């Protein structure tokens, strides 16, 4: 089966729409979303509405939890903190309830191969595994969940790595890619062979930049959308 995988949409509707269309053209059988649906971008309400309409399975990312719950931990000053309260204020109780309904993991068996997905590190959306680290440190995560595939969103960088007979992969970011190239990241996974193909999907930045400016959101985001890099704020 061919599984389309998206992550880190970050309230960027044009990027989400382009990524979904690209996966449709790829002929994937299912689409899975690995969290961080909102935060940073100007379209939190629209992104949630689109995912609800599509009925796509999604898990909660760190930003979804920060928006959905008044968590005591505070963010450092910067672009994230500047968009947090704004994002929450855009959402209705129905949309906040949707974020609260998201689980922290997704687990499904395809044939004889089990797939497990998280945002961030297993059991902690705020942290990340070093997918380029020693294989001996990654293999226990596959063994713990008896998984052939472990999908981990949140790094904003597409990467797939075979460890033993298993696979660990991050699809990158739909709405805030940091791969050094503008566009939406998406991934296609063959759940039988564990072969992975990454897509870099172009989309029209015009409506996104217009809405970013109209809402007075941090200008640094515009540079990220245009370059695929999170440069230091002036």
C-alpha cells in the first residue's frame, strides 16, 4: 500500500492544498498527518477545517497542544510566542475541541508490518530523536513498539533511514519547511517494501504572504516561506 505522510502544516493553507493535490496525483491509498497543524502561519481555522472535511487521521504535535491547552510552560520571546495567543484567538471552541481530540500516536498494521507514528520523540512531542545518531540508539525504539516503520514529525527536515530491517522517517514540513528550498514537503511510503519517496511541492506564496502581512504576523516568517530557512530575526 502507498501511504502519503504529511507533517508540520503550521497553519499554511496554500501549502496544505498543494501537498494534498500532489499526493492525489501520486495515487496514494491513505494520508496520515503527523501533527503541528497550527502555529506560526495565518490560516489555523482554515487548515483545521480542511482536515476535518477530508477526515484525515492526524496526531497532536507540540504546537497543537500549546494552542489547545493553557500549558504552564512559557515559550521564549520570539516568533513562536508572538503567534501563540493570536492563533488561539482565531479558533472556535469546536476547533479547539478538535485539537484536544487528537491522540499522541498513530498505530496501524499493514500486512505483517506494523507502523507507529509520533510527533517529536515517542511519548514526548516537545523533543526530537536524532535520526542521524548511532543506530544502536534508534533500534530500541523500533523494538519497543514492535514496529517495522517509525514515523516522527517535527524536525521540519525530510529524512528516512533504514535501521536493521526497520525504517525511521520524518516527512519534513508542509507549511514551514527548513530544507533550504521553498515549497511543501510530503512523503510517499510503500508500507510493504518500506521504500520512501520525498516530494517538494511548489505552491503560490502570494495569498500566504498577503494574509501574513494583513494579520500583522512576524515578518521573519515571510523569509522562511521564501527560502526554506529559519534565519535570525533582525
